[in-house]
C-alpha cells in the first residue's frame, strides 16, 4: 500500500513541488544582468550561510495597477466563462445521462471528439468563424446585416474558453447525473412535485459534486490562459498569462515573473479549498 501511494506522491514531488520551490526561490531574488538573470538568495562566506529574501517583488504586484487589473480581469473572464460552460454543459450532460444506455457511448464520444484535434487548430477555426469576412458575418450578409466585430473582444476570448474547455465540464456532470436513481424522481412526482421542483430538489443537489469538479477543471486553467487571449483577444484583453509571458521573455525580469506565478497559484488554492469544504473532504 505504501508503494502504491508513494509513487504518485513521488511524481508530484518531482514534477510539482520541486519546480514550485525553484520558482519561489527566484521570486525572492533580485533581477540581475547575468545568466540566469537573477541573484542567489543565499551566499556562503566566511564559513557562514547568509540568506537574503527580497519580498519587494510581491509588494510591487500590489502597487502596480497593471498586475492588479490583469489578475482581476483573469478571474472575471475565467468566472464568467466557467458559468457559461456550466449553463451549456448541464443540459448536454443531463441529456446523455438520461439517454438509452446503448446511445451513451456515441454521445460521449461526440463530446470528447474535439480533444482529438489540436487545440490551436480549434482556435484558428474560431478565427475563421468570427473574422470580419468569416462564416458568421458571411451568413449575416446574406440577410443584409452589417458585419459584427467579434474578434479581439472579450466575447471572443470567452467563446474560445467555452469552446476549448466545455468537455471538461460535461464529463464530471455526466458522471454524477448518470448515477442518479430514477426512483428518486418518480417518488418526487408521486408526492406532487412539478418537474421544475423535482429538478431543484433532487437532480440539482445530487449533481453538486459534478458541478464543483467541472467548474474547477474549467476555472483553474482559464485563469492562466495565454493562447486564447493571444489569438482571439485584443491588446486591451489583459490576462495574467500574457503578463507572465511578457515578464519572462520580453522584459527578462524573472523575479517579478516568478512572483506573478506564485501569486496566481495562491489565488487558485482558494477555490480548491472551498471545493474540499463543500464536499466535506477531510485531510
């Protein structure tokens, strides 16, 4: 048993904890014109180890409106996109869960089918759909409707996130809805509950774990999304993933970039802890 549980823990320690500690160390250093472009936080001199921690990088994040706005915009975009995913995915998952058993594999395959295509190709397909001369505006032009500006807007970014991460919301919802006992709904109807009341009193509470799991699977990667805002968003669509890229590769300010990454991770821990408390997970 110790070996079975030890292997995943060793994997997490090697590929998550160790890189995180490296990034944390860099975030507590100072920028320097060197390779790598930061100073060491400890020095060995005169037989003594001196540790120098620089917390100014974290203070700088709170003082500069650029980073504050990027964090707030990322959280807002991820939250609204997650809610949209939930609204779209719930009926899909409910339909699949209540379909005949022989049809469910085909329906699930259709949900997962976009994952068989490159993520970049799907985003470029959205560009073809929403471009000023794309399919949507071309279709509207047949009815004499002026072209609609969709690319390089907040709408385009949210549409890309919903399109890219929708299966991650559908699958956890289906997993919980498929386990629902049909006798519970029959009992609710026998007691005089309307279909809406039965849904709110029986189906929705049962599917709460799937809602929470799917929301986290969409919200967490959406907060740090870089590809979708870069391809579909405009220059005013500032998200923390783009700021992180700029600090690392353009400004070469690794300490500030590492502080941005650590702060973003700290923000993402909050919804995970809320999920654990909501599900009553201990330990």
